[in-house]
């Protein structure tokens, strides 16, 4: 029964959230079982550019460390806020959500070429949290039952908590910076006077991820569209023919 409940909950997850969190868990599990090594996963510009190890551009976002408090803490926040974004402001806009993923990843990889960062998953989580918090500014939150605050303060509280855990401060700062860039380009600048929408989702992403709207007239049955066969016009023509026949009979 518990397995069935867990399976149903997993299948009910929106597709992008399910794919990303599954990839993170599988990657971490592979390292835990020694099927892969963190040295094969971390971001290394030299190995990417000179040896063509392009998979590092992806795996750097998937590994959150071995199983432990830090891993579960990050995965809970990743799952929670990724899902709330996908089911909230990105509802029925999967292609736009994928574009946000790609935009955030490209920006972070660009920063990582100049900053010594090995894994970018935590920064990516903070980006998701930041975008959600700015789009839900009036939501009240509670942090471990100790602190009550409004949603926009959440990324900064997570930053302080991360520092207390001994993590590098610039990791979370990168996530906040990239999240703010996306928020400004998507939600602020287009609404400014003289502003315009800069981030436009390509058509191929919409073709891949968005469900096309159903054609209301597709395979509609005749009884669902009584006027489809012009019954009224047919009856009028038939009545007109009968009237002409009667007039001919009278003239005879």
C-alpha cells in the first residue's frame, strides 16, 4: 500500500520536476554505489573544452553530494519549489519552464568559467527558490518552526543557513543573481515603459513540450453540430419544390 501511494505520488509529479529530481537521485545513487565517481561529474572547463567531456555541463547540476543531511535538505527544496513553480506560474507552460531551466544553466555555466565552482546544483536550487519567492511575495513561511517571514526573504535565509552549514557563500549568491536576472527579464522589464519581452520560447521547445490545443471541430458527430448539414435550408428547398408543384397542378 505504501509503495502504491509513493508510486502514485511520483507519477503525479509534473514532468520537468519528475525528470530533474529523478536524475539527481540516480546520479547520487550511482556515486554511492561506486558506479560513478564525483571526479567524472564535476565542472571542469579544461576537460570540457580540450577533451570534449561535455556531459560535465549536465552532471554538475545533478550531484548534491553523498547521502546525508545536506543532500536531503537540497533535494527537498529542489523538489518543493520546482514543483510549485511548474504547477503554479508555469502551469500548462512546460516549454517556458524548460526555457527557464536552460537560461539558468547557461548563465551559471558562464559564471563558473570564471569562478572556481565544481557543482552547480545548489546554486540552481536557490535560483528556483528565488523566482518562486518573487512571484509569491505575500506568502507567509515558517523556517523549522523558529522564524516567520514573507516569501521574498526565503533565499536570504537559506543563504545564511548554508553559511552556518559551512558551505561557500558565493554558491548561493550565484543562484540569487541568476534568479534575479531571469525575474527581471521575464517579469519586470517587459512591464516597464518602453520595455519588451526578451526571453522568447523557441517554437521547437513548444512543439516538444507543450500539448497542442484540441480542435473543437475535430471528429465532431453530426448530432453535436445540428447545423452541419443545413437541415433548415434543405427543408426550405423541399417545401419550395412542393409549393411549385401544387401551383403547376392548379394552373393545369
